[in-house]
């Protein structure tokens, strides 16, 4: 069974004229996949056939695809039980006889579900793994297990020793940056959020901000800044705030396929609907990562052809943010080859995640997920994604920007009060921090705007 890995995302650009500047109807969204009987049937298939039967069976050249699918299922639904451990033991014993795709899916599932249990096994694998991406997964597993300077030095040295191109291959460059910077980056103070709100006036693009924690086990909050600089409001006249999860099933770092959502800037190319049962029919925002599609990413924004892509990306950030390295995660993730990181809902049964801190939301393959609650008859009862999409298409233009930011490293969900404080400062209801403040008129314009 292939989950998000096999999903085909359809850019529904032909629908934009009809969906832009129009109200959506939540009653129109239904999903047979969320009906009670269908969920029970799916759960039984997932646990009994897809995982138990596969992992209790033989591992050979005829069953590698089944084992890979089982690993993907373990990752997506965070399954931890004796059958999973049995399958993992088989895979470790025959690790180097498996194809790269299975090794990648396997180590991703180990990273997702057992953060400490398999450190010794992965230590034995690391010095002999020759695939850069799979090596990176093994390295970040060992780094999470032991963040000491001694272990970091070992992992960086091992990277250089095993890969002659480790200073030029993007995924290994990012791996080494992650190993040496992550611990202090998550303690670093985030630049002034209000500079993002002010800078938005330069481009006048409708912008979705997704404010998250460094610990992606907790839900974040998304808001919309309209083209005129105002914020989208809810039915009570308050700033619309959307519960949103930026955690993938694996929760691998941003630079690895299916890792959690990278921080940084995305372009919203339009809105659409997924054909995948696990995402569901609710209108999604079709966000584009740098390098995925240059035309769609830069459409409607100034681009200085005399400068490179990096410089143009940098100019999308306020001056005070341009040296803040975490905001380039999406840039480098796109350079490495990550794709299809969109903003969508979920039809996954929240019962799978009842013990997780992000419950009742559900993880993805690296997208941003708005909480959705479905009734037993397949109708949509509550949808944070619907509220976001409806507000986005209710004003002119269904394109814009998406900016993902980790605001701090607290181990709790982002609160409405925290985000409201940023907005109150921006709108002048609270005193601004001491020091000179950037105003829109002070912002130097890129060449193509002058």
C-alpha cells in the first residue's frame, strides 16, 4: 500500500477563477473513507494484513515491496507493537541485501517510532551505507540519540570519509549544517515577527503565516494577511486563527524526503482538491517550494534576472531576517529535491493518534495539515482547513505566499494569545519593542520594482 508517497497532486488552476473571491460550503465535502464501517475495515486491513501478515512472513526479493509498504504504514500511523519490532529485526538482519527504497522507508519508520531502541543497530549500519539520503537518516537518528560534541564530530567526520562530494552534494551539506547548528538554532531568538507583517506591504501579496514550535509534536497556528495588510477575520470579527500541524509521520528534518515541513517561504499557486483518500476532498492550498516550478514560484513577484535564485529568495525576507538561517530551509529543501508540500486537511482516523500531543490532528508526509473531524456518515463536522481555505478564496486572487516560522522551542501548542500579541504590536495596540522599527517606506525595492 503506497500512501502519500504515491499520491498524484493535481494543480487545479482551471478552477481558480471559480473559487477565487467566493464562499465555499462545508456541507459539500463528503468522504466515504471516513465512514465508520470503512474506517474499521481499513484499520483491520492496515494492522492485520499490511503490517502483521507482512512482518510475520518471509523477507525476500518477492516481498520487498510489501515490506516497504508496511514501513510506510508504520511511519504514517505511528504504529508501535511486537509485529513491527519483529519486522524491524528481520530488516536489520538482512539490511544490505535490500534495495535503497526499502532501506529508506525502513530507517524512516524506525526514526518515526522508536527514537532510542535501535541506536546500536544503526551504529553498525552507518559506516557502510553508501546512499546519501539513507545515510542522512541514519546519521540524524544517531544525532537525536546523542547530541554530544563528540558524537557530532564523529558523524561529520564519517560523512566526509564516506562521501568525497560531501561538501558539494546538497543533502550532505544540509546534513552537516543540521548536525552542527540545530542544538543552538532552536535556542536562538527568532527575529521580530512584525517585520514580516510590515514587509508584506512591499509585495502586496496575500500571505499565510504558519507559526510553529521547533518541537513539531505540537500544533501551530496559521493566519492570513490580506493584500492590503489587514488580517482575515472570523465570524466574530476576531483575527482568524487556524490550528495547523507541520509534523510529518517520520518527523525527520526538513532536508530529508517526507520530513517535517521546512521553515521558510513558499508560493501559493492556487487552490485545488486532492484525489487521495488520506488527504480528503477539502479545498487545499497548492503551495510550491523553491526549485519545484520556477514559473509558479515566482509568478506575480519581482525577479531580478541579474541576480541568482538565492539572492532573489533572500529579498523576499525583511533585512532583519535575511541572515536568519532557518528561513532558508524551504530553499535548500527544494534544491535537494523535496516537492509537493501543500496545505491540506486530513481524513485519517484520529484514534490512531489519541496518545499524541497533536491529537486530534494527524501527521502528513511533510505538508501542513488542518484539523478535520468527520462524522460516521462521512460528512465534515469540523474543519480548520475549510476555515483557512474559505477565508483565502473569499478575497481577490487565489495566489500568494506561505511563510512557515518556528517561533520558539516551548513544548506546548502555539496559543491564540501568543499570535494575537504579535498582531496587536503590528496594529499599534501594544508598545513596540525598544529600538528603531522598519517601516514599509524604508524597505529598499529590488531592481525590477524600481
